[in-house]
C-alpha cells in the first residue's frame, strides 16, 4: 500500500503547475525543476500509484481524471500545511515566506512519528529511522519554520504550541494525500481507509448495522473504529486522525466541527428482570429511593440523571462509564441506570433487562455525525455516511420511536 509520505512532495507540488501550463517545459520552469527531472518525477509517481496521471501528446500534456483528482487533493494538502506554518501576526520572527514549500516527505514523516511518540527513541522504534535521523528532521523543520517545535520537559520531550499546530497540519495534509491516493487507485469499488470515532450510543445497533452494509458494498475498504467519549474523540477528529464521529451531538459544536443529525434518542431507566420495581407503576419519588449505577460526574448521561432528581440525588454506589460493565451489573443486582434503549436493546430482547418507570421526555438527545468543517470525503467515506443513514432507517431509530 502506498503511503502519503512515500511520494515525493516536490513532484506532487508540480502537478498543479503541469495542469495549469499544459506543458512539461513550462511547468518545470515554474516549479524550479529541470524538464528531465520533472518528467522522471511524474513517471515515478505514476509507477508508484499504478495509474496514468497525464496524457502526453505532440503539443503538450493533459491531465487524466486521476491526475486531476490527485492534484486537487495535493492542493488541499498544501493549503492546510501552509495554514499550520503561517507565522503569527504577533510573531516577528524571520523565516521563509512559504516554509511548506521547503519541507520534504522524509522530514514530515519523521516529525509525525516524533509527535506521536513524544520522544526521539519512541519515534525511532515506530518509524524504523535512527534517532539521529529523527532529531535532524525535527531541527530542520524548526529552521524552516523559524520557531521551536519541541522542548525538553524533565526526561522527555514535548511539542511546543507551534509544534502541536504543525503536527495537526501535517496529519491533515497526510490525510488529504492519502485520500488522493485512494481516489486515483479506486476502481469504482470505493476502496481506501475510513476511521470512525464511535461514541457510546452508536456502538450497540447503529454502527454495527452501518458497517455490515459498508463491508458488503465495499469489501476492499479498511475501516478503523476508535471508541471514546465526545471529549476524547473531538481532537483526533480535528487532527485528521479520524474522519467522522458518530454519537450524541453538542448543542453548540466547537469551531471547525460540522454536525448532521440522524435521529433523536430518549433515555430510559433500566433494571434487571425481577427487580422489585419491575412491572409496577413507578413515580420519580420511588425511583429516588433506589441505588444507581451511572456515569462519572461531568458526563452528559450523568447530567441528565442529575436533572431528573435534583438535590439531594439518589445513592450512587457505583460510578461507571462502561456500558458493558453496567449491563452486566444490572443483571446481577437491584441497581438501576439511565441509558439509551439502543444500548441495552439486546439484553431487553433477551429478557435480561426491563424498562422501569415513566417516560422521560426531558432526556431527548440528537444523535448524528460530526465531521471537520472543511472535510471532503472520499468515495468510501461518503458511502459509509450513506450507510449510516440507511442503518438509522433499518434500526428504526427515528424521532417517533
């Protein structure tokens, strides 16, 4: 599999010039390359990708659909890289006018390994490069950007604010190039890689159904599922480490995040079959006398639960954020919990757990998809979003449920 930084960035940057000029000679001059070097560079790119990027003819060259698609992704990649390296208006440090044009794939690949490992030794292990090579790449990027990117803290290394900004830009740029590779190598079957951030509600019914549909229609695609809460997933989303988040939407999303609703979800109270309050008319006063297992303070579910009872709240002998643990604990105790019906649908269908108490109309949440505001999905990623919509319909998770 061709990785983004397996490709020569200088040759990738020249793609736009070749398209604009329609001539290898003029494009080479504009890109600061010799015509033979550009010709060889394009030929190497085509060999690495296994596609034809340009059609050559007597009066110049024209881009193939693959060439146009890759050039558009490369332009987006260098756009986010430029934004990450742009000097602060408060700066005043002297540096290159366009530092992103001087960076090499080797430097950026080494820097990402360093950023992920937070140290030279760890980066060397994960990258296969030597520690001196990692160190040299980081220092060269610091010279290009005219700002410190890493600093020593205790026995280890940590990114400076500028280093964290650059790391995010490099990840996003790598993601755009990876998307370009997937698009030009795609035979129509929507291949490539999709990374999904799965929040708790989506894991039980919605996402498994969507993934089953996706794998049926795109068996060659690779899907990464990263579990976490909204707080744990939003930074990886903005970094480009994941492509989409699926779960409860925020009332006011942060800058740079777009939200698309899929359905509304109403929380309910659950306990074991045979619980003393099962199959009885139960009011909130009776529920307040029970013992509960709920998520930690500060989580959305805990906030909904606290709003139901006010102060003083019922006893919480167990605080737990794992739905799997909560489900098992409910089945073996008289504890109650507040969850989405989807999260315990299998246990309810099996007769292990039952719904207890009245409807809770004030606990409605909107469930949907979160993406980066400037995100442009590949064919595979767009297909997965369509399947999430289909899975919403199939699992009947709609507003009137």
